[in-house]
C-alpha cells in the first residue's frame, strides 16, 4: 500500500490508517471512548484501551441507538452494526504534526434524540479543503441513553460524550495536522444547544477557543421536569427510571419508549408546559453538577468570556415544522391564540404580539411566536449574555429563502446546514434542491468563508455585537449588516429570562389549553 494513498497517524491509544480522498486525508470511525454497554451502560464515557499495530479507519462507526429521524431526513443506507457508537472522523489536508492548522469540530442536531456523524450531510470535505483546516465530526449518545435523567447515572451523558471527544481532539489532533489551541466547535439546533451547554460546563473549560451556535434551542430542563419525564418514559415499559431497571432493556429497543411518549406528550401540558407540545422529551438538564446553570446565566456571569462566539438563527425557523405537520395554510385564529398564550414571554403575550404585528395573519403569528420561543430569541439572548459577561460575540440571521417548494419555506430551520457544508442531499435536497443553483452555491461559499475565517482568526467578516448598536449580519444573496431586524419581536422578549424549564401542576392560565393541539 502506498503511504500517500493510505496515510497513517498515531493517536495516544495507537496508530490508525485512513484514505486519501479528493486531495484530503480522511480517517473515519476512530474510537474516542469505550462502548457504553454492559457495565458501562449509562455511565460517563471511559477512555479507550490501547492497541498494537495499525487499525484501519476507513468506515464510519455505528450510530448511537435512536428513533427514526422521519421522512424529511435520509437515514444512511445500511448503517454499520455494533456497539462502538463513540467515534470521531477527521478530514485533514495532511497529517503533518508541524502544520498546526485550525480545527473545526461539528456537533450534530436532531432534537437530542437522533443524529449521527455518518449522515452524508455532514461530510467535512469542502470545509476542510476551502478553509485549509482540519474538520472533525463525532457521535454522542442521544435519547434515553444520552439525556434521560436516570437514577444511578450521571445527567447529560450525551454532553459528557462531547467533552470526551473534545479531550480526544486536544490529545490527538496534532498528529492529524491540527492545532489543539485553535479549536472551534460548531453545531446546529440540538448541536448548538449542546455547544451552549458546553460553554457553561466546568468540565469543558479550555477544550475550545471559539464556538459557532446555529439556532440554539431554548429548552433546558430543571431536574424536577427531567425526572418527571423520565418516570413517564420508564413507566411506559413498566419500569422505574433507574440504571438497574433500564439496563435490562436492549439499547436498540429503548428508543421505542421515547417514540411512544413523543406521540402522547401533549397530554402532559399541565405538568410540562410548552415542552409537551414540542417533538422531543429530551434536552440538557440543569442538574447543578454536569451543567450547573443555564447557558444564559453562566455566560452573563463570565463563564465563557475567553471563548469567541458566533450565535445566529434563521428568520423563519418554525416554518419547517408547519410544513412537516401539514399546517401550511391551515392555521386559524384559534390556533394562533393558543400558540401566543403558550409560547409567548409571559402573561399578556397574545395582546402584545398582536399589537406589535397588527397586520400579521394568524399563521404568521403562530409561526413567529414559536420561532421566537424555540430558536430566535434563545440565540440572540445567548450572544447578549456573552457580551454582558465580558466576552465577544458576532450575530447573524439567515434571511435567504429556501428555493425549493417555490420558496414557501422561507429561511426555515435547518437551511443553514447544507449551506455550511456545501452538501445537498437529504434535508438539503428538500430545501435547496439536489442540484444547487449558482445563487445557492454562492451563499454556501459565503458561509464556509465566514466560518473558516472565524476558526482561523476569530473574525467572520462583520462587526461584533454590542447592546447599543445591535449589529447583525444578514446572510442573503446580498449580505448586509444592520441593527437587529424585526425589532418589535426583540422588544417583546427584552426582559425575558431563559431559565431551566420547571415541572408544575399549577400552570398559569396563559399556559392552559383545552383545545386539541395539531399533530406535527
């Protein structure tokens, strides 16, 4: 075998052999932790045992056990079987330890219940090639395995997996041509929420220098809420939410309990509030140990002032979920009123929204308040908390409308992912079309240029955010910098504090609904 065709690198645990592909050296499926099965089930990740010789790193590791992503996302064909869920993949221009290139580490989204690094949408080739840097993707536990609050197990095991992967990067990335002092984490949706949590976690301190959060979800659970959800999850199996009980369930069967609960969550709105009307019973838990406080509180206190941040969102986040739920063109005033009461920043939200947007349709209000609650305002508030804590942040809003479906989905949730990677399969094909237009490719090139420049220098090409000017980069066919758009929505949420969501049996009136919530 030619060394140029099959490059090798030596990790702390042993040597690995990859392939040369398209001018890059690519390594797939490298273990960063032992399989979390058997005695290690529901435990914090454990270091890998060393090996002799050279291990092939040609294929992605198996995805963690999970629910099906749904018809909008293409699952990889024939995913590999096995228990080696905790693996990393590396794309590098060359395995030269002296190169010391910037490193970008991707954390996937998926509602904290599905996702894996073998998804073709996360191919790191174009980013690594265009930015002349090293790209790393990783697997972490999701669903019950990663995020359910289980007695006898640490909370937030999925986040601990991410920490372990970042520790692997710190210890090994030099061998792949990367600089462990120039690590940028980036992720979308639940991946962005994970990064926000990492910025607040003492265990993750010093493992990355920069962070890019794309559409941070505002859902972080209190221990009481997470514990109640776990009891219901385990109760559906006739079990308790303990390591002793749940360890007896095959990890590949356990996601069925999460899928079953997802279908009946809306019946718990009186106990779980708006969370019961989301598509997932999982989120990071503010347990006081792994995650001491919410990211917004931690950042405002200066916990991540040394981390340079990009925080952003898409203008029409929730429209994707309207489409997936069959609600486009179907929302009436009754549904809009319920959404405004359930998801607004407090009592009086309906009148406040209607006053701020007097010409808005029922459907637009239904979409807007859920976009604000779930992604837009959490992302903006994260940047503002970072600045308040003495750190630096850059803010963007994607305003370019997805061209597929006649532009009906606007700048919806997930549109930024194919633009970030320049890969147009799966969800990307549904939004941009499988054959990208010149306009799509131009905007994707702008994304990659800004993200890789930030990873290399800390400057994405637009001014930092400050509370006076509130300058935001609008990413569109003609990018512009402006004061935060949709100022009326921002003002409605100005005094809102994003806190760990509580468990309550006495919901305030503005959180009650007797009417059925639509499926979706």
